[in-house]
C-alpha cells in the first residue's frame, strides 16, 4: 500500500509514469501524437522507475494481460464511507470505490465516469485531482476552462510550455459530446 504523501509532486518519476500511461484517449491533434508519445519522446521520462513501481517484467503483457497479483495500491478516503483504491499494474491502472471497480485505463479502458465540474469544483487536493483526472469527461462548452485548470495543476510537475501542451492533449481526449 502507498500513501498519498509518498507520491507528492516532488516524486517526479511517479507523475511522469502516471501521466504517460493513464490517458488512453489523449491526443495532440497537431502532431497526431498520444500523450504517452509526447511524454516519453522528449527524453524527460525514465520508464525504468515506473516499470519497477508497477512490477513490469518482460512477458507480463502476454502472460497475464499486464496484471500482477500484488500491485502497488493507493488507498484514500474521499469522504466518510467512500474509500478510493487505485491499483497500479504494468498494463492498467484500476480504480475502485468501496471495492467496486469504477474505471480502468488499460487496453480495455473504461473512463469518462466523473463529470469534470465535479472533480474540479473546488480542487481540494491537486494530487487526488490528477489521480482522478483520467476518469473525467469534459463538455465541449467547458473545454477552455478545463484546459486552464489542468495546465495550472500540471505546472506542479512540468514547465509552463509542457503543462499547456499536455493539458490540451488531455482535454482533447476527455471531451464528451
């Protein structure tokens, strides 16, 4: 089990790996590149840390579809009687509330289960906001506001230019029409 304070914004390796693997629909329209390609292609992301964290090994995707028996797991009380659990597998990040699976970001992803407005109004904890962001859906009318909010939070990890670029990419992938 991991604690939220263990993945604060100073743990750049965690956030780089998380951002690179948790947004299966995020796409930069201009370059037709995924967020994964943008993050890992700029030379800033050392995937070895994330691979170790998720217990990746050669063949895990073929052997068990990217799932391990004892994944690193974050447990956090969102509200009284509402426990969030996030399992980090080599091929998927799986989200549970009160032990009921609500979403996953892997190959058979199931995302867009939380309205962005609910997630962002108000942002109480920026880390939880980012951890839940892959599950959000954004209405086209809120696109600009969402991009600004996400970019501002991403500045905790990335410089301003990358934060804006990544936020645009994320929002493009989370637009629900």
